[in-house]
C-alpha cells in the first residue's frame, strides 16, 4: 500500500483501536485500515436493506489479530471473484467522505459517509464491509451483447480517499488522505481450438453453437460436406492458462452399455491433445461393426463441475459442458 499516512506495525493498529475510546488522551488522526475477512468471519456479518454488509464490533477481537492488508491479491480468478474487507478507523478522530476508485475492479459500496471514532456517543456497534469484485468476463456493448474473456495476469490500483478534522488553537482543520493499494491477480480460463489438417474447423460449423439445447449440453454440428479436412489429422489446442477436461464419446456404445467414452483426458494449459483417428464422425461403425476406439462427440468440461470458464469457437462456456457432434456422412 502506498499512503501519505503509514502504519508502522500491526500491533500499533491493535493498540490504537483498543485505546480509541480514550477521548481525553492525545489526538490520533483518523486512519482507515482494510482487514481481510474469510468465510468464517463473513458468517457473522449483517446485511442491511440496501445490501450493504456490516461486521459486528463485538466480534472484532478475532479480526484484530489479522494484519491490515498492504495490497489486494485475487490470486487465481476462475470465474467472477469477490474479496471482502472490514474498514477499521484506528484513530480517535471521525473519518468521513470515504470513497473508492479502481479501473478494472468493481467496489461496493463505492462510498461510505462516516466511520466514527470509537467512544463518541457510545461504542461502535457495526463496522462497514467493502467488497472488491473482479469480473472474469466483460460484456461488450452492454447487456445481451458479445462477451469478452481475457486470460493471464492483471494489475490495478485501488485509491482510497477519506477526510478527518482536527481542532487546534486556530479552529477546525480538515485533512484529506489518499491511500493506494496495488491490485493483482490471474484470470484463468481455457481458449480451445480444433484443427483438422492444420485448418481451424470453425469453417465447418453449420449450426451456430448454442442454437440447440439438450438436457445437459449445448450441441453444434460440424459438417464436412463443405470442408475438405481429413479427420485422420485432428488436434485440439488450448492456448489458455487453465486445463480443460476432454472426452470423446461413441453414442451407440453409450446407449447399449452405458459407457461410450473412448477417450478421457485433460487438455493442459498451453498444450494440445491429438485425437487423430479417434474422432471419426459416424464412421466409427465401419467394417460391419462398432470400433470401440472411435467416437463422434467431443465433450469439453465436466458435468457442470467445470471450475474454469472456457472459450471455444469464439463462444464462451461459463459453466458446465460444451458438446460438439461431428457429421461425416456427406463427406466426398
């Protein structure tokens, strides 16, 4: 954190907070510290009618033992991720007109009118909680439009501004404080492409992805009547930074035996899987029998337990699976 009012050590924060009610002692300027909350802490939070969250001051002893944050690290962002912090006024002077600003991280609430010093008019019963939200997928041109996903590291700056007032012999003096926190993280996701004979099979899609919906997957059909690719050379590539499960399925074997999976593997981050000869459209039953080593269905993801958002054919799969069925019956 970069600030013009630095905190020495965490112990000082605790001492200041616990002694803030001593209004007769020395004046300690208003200071705001962000203290991270975990799931256990948040279970004690209270939400008001406007959706703002508050932390009971009576529960502060567990939070006081935590160090104030120096920066905000989202680590791996697999989908939209929220980090929550309690705001502590560790001075014995009221802090007011608190506001937050970041370029790529959403802050709620974006402003707080007042965090009084402890002991003025009685003990503080609640302390405000602020949420920092990193959107994984951003709409382009508003609701219902295309979505944009980027993978990889990101950085941002959180600006925390607030004011406090001190009295001296010349009267009230207002002070403005601006603290800055570094924000960082890593957007995780898969970026999937399928290449046949070195060409992207996106050219062979005849039904737009997402046009037809079955009970648990989205289906798209690849028709090679308009494509001269040779499925004997088929590669699935993942240029993203997160692994994506992959299965090749033979639906006829699945129908009769309950398990038609002929390939079950992972497309590694930045890697590829060679499915040459395994993906064969409806030609898996050549030579008067079913070839149990071939299938015509590509299944990406994992029964709606897929942890990462991934993109295939410029279309996002935000949760669950993406299924593509290959049709070779019209191939010349």
